[in-house]
């Protein structure tokens, strides 16, 4: 589990990133402006920072420069913006930012950038990565063939001598429990894997009586 600081003046963005990263098992701290980010950095060093560029009091580039000049830029920083130019992204990289994410941020790009940042941070510290490496199919070679897993569930049987709705519910419950276990309880990953929107997935799991903590690793 990594400690990640999210700095963004948009409440909705902060909540979304908190939900996704918390679901991945990370400890997430939130700051709505540069002042709160400074205060947090003065107390401790996060493993990774997601920093918005355009903020009302002090912009992200200025804060990044402050940290660099003060010798406090000792953690990977990923810049975020929906309006930044290429020149701004290049400037941030020259100052010391690891990478740049353009808003709206896709789930896959966010998780890939966070994974790279945490891997780099762990390497710099000479320790194993705090984030498990997950390889997405689009990141692999074109010659890789996706193979569906053959699932064997001990003592799991499905009776066909039942009304269709009951038989379907039993199968769906087993299906979602399998994916929750496989993805370590990550609702974000299960939603992505099964092709369901998160809110719909939550409702579906509750309807089926699925244990939402299934597969989650203890903190």
C-alpha cells in the first residue's frame, strides 16, 4: 500500500481519484489547493503526488518549482490538466515531474501512470515496488493471444432443474465472486473486467448478496 497525495481544486476530481486509488488499496490524502499540499509535504513525504496544474491560488507548476528549489521534490509527481499546452507539460518535466495526464483522465492511463511512479519511487529507495505490476493486454505485443481462464470451483455445481432466474442468479453470484477474488476485491478492476459501470455493478452485487469484501487483502 502506497501513500498518495492528490492535489486538485475540483471536488469531483478529488473524490473520483480517491475512490479509484483507495479501491486499489492505497492510502490517499487530499488537498484542494497548494497551501494544503505544502502543509502535508511539510509533515511527511508521500510515495506519489498527483498535482493539478491550474489552481486558483498557486498553480501546480509554481508549487512544483517550490518543492524542487527547496529540495522537497523527492517523490514522483504526476501533473494533471485539461487545458495545459505541450510547452507546459515539457516545462513540468524539466522541473522534475515524472509525467503528465490530460483530463479527462482515463482509468487505464491513471493506473498505468501511478504504477510507473510507484515503481520508480521504490527503485529509487532500493525497495520492492509497493504496487503490484499489472499488464494490460494493450501493453503487450500484438502476437499475444488472450486465453479465457478455465475456472474450477471446489464443490460448485449449478442445478439446471430450476427456474431460469434462480439458475442465472446462482451463476452470476459465482461469476462475480470469482472476479472479486481474482482482482483482490477491487471494484474498479471488476467493473473494467466485466464491462459494467461501477454504480450498476454495486447494485448488482448487493442484489445477488455478494460479500463486497471478498478478496480484499487486509490493510
